[in-house]
């Protein structure tokens, strides 16, 4: 029954949109999950927009928002000669 309820929640979210967990975002950003949670507690400053499933504590980040966030924070690196 829990699996069915979980699937229903996912269907209510935007179709064809991929979401990342805190752990996945932390891995991409090369920081700890604790760092992401600390930033969320501080109002989410410096993070892409997040969302939560109804009646859940799980924080998710839309993949397209994460991609935009990464592109905005990329540093230019000079080629090695």
C-alpha cells in the first residue's frame, strides 16, 4: 500500500521531470549532504529551488533547476599550457 501511495505522489509532480535528492545534489556539488541541509535550514541561500512531497520531509530539487544553478556558478578556468 505504501508503494502505491508513493507512486501516486510522484505522478502528481510534473510529468517527465526528474528530481534529485539532497544526497544527489551534494554529490554533484561535491559537498556533504549535511552542508546542503545546513543551507536549507538557513533559508536555502546559495541553493537551487527545492520542493517537498506532500506529507513528507524529503527535500527534492528539480533537475532543470539544478542544471541552471550549476551553469550560473561555473568558474572559468584557463587552459593548461
